[in-house]
C-alpha cells in the first residue's frame, strides 16, 4: 500500500538519509546487515552541495512517517539535438529492504517522469545493471513503459 509513502525532493540536510538508503543497493540483505551507512566523506559532501545547487539534478527521497525509505536521481542534460529538447536520466533508484515491493520505486520513478515532462524532455533514459534482470527491477521499469532498446556501455575511470 503506497498511501503511507510520500516522495519529495531531497534537501541539503538529507545527505545522511540518502546515503543510508543507497547503502542498501543490493538485491538481497547481506547477513548481519545493520542498516547503517557510513558517515559522508568530504567527496560526498562536496558532490551533495553541487547536486543541491544544480537546477538540472534532483534527488528524490521517499519517506514513510518521516523516515527515508527510498531514493532516485533525475539529471536533465541540455541538448542541441531533438530540436533543443533536453534528455533526462534516471539513476540510483534504491528502496530499503523492508519497503521493497510496496510501490515505492514506482512512486519515485513516476515523480521523476512527471518532472522530466515538465522540463519538456524529449526522452528519458534509465540504465540498470544486468544483475537486476531477475530481481524484479527490469519488470518494474517495463511496467512503467520503459523499453529495453539499447545496449549500454560503461568505463570506470578508477578502481571501485
């Protein structure tokens, strides 16, 4: 039941909450999972400040009774193709383990799509890791209207 959940744009003071949700970016809860994220490092605080001041990036926070349970990020890239209409990118869609399968991810994505439409985006791209093919994420994206039509490539510029 999604009515107990609310999605809003994250605010400056939400970094630790967002990091706590992102720490659960795994298909299954690891043994011994404490549910606690590490404190933000300087690089994360600096990046958060840039995100919070960018008109083209929105981090969403899903909450239930004031507690962060899910997050997603929408980035809008200005573009000279498509008659100057921007392209939107949705990434980092993560829901805490105990709130999965309750419609939270769908609410986050629909909010991002509404904002992309308001920004007159030509298209929205959502890249997901192949490991999510069997955990329901790809089914969720298809149910919302996304089509798997492109092959994606990544190049990590340093060891992860």
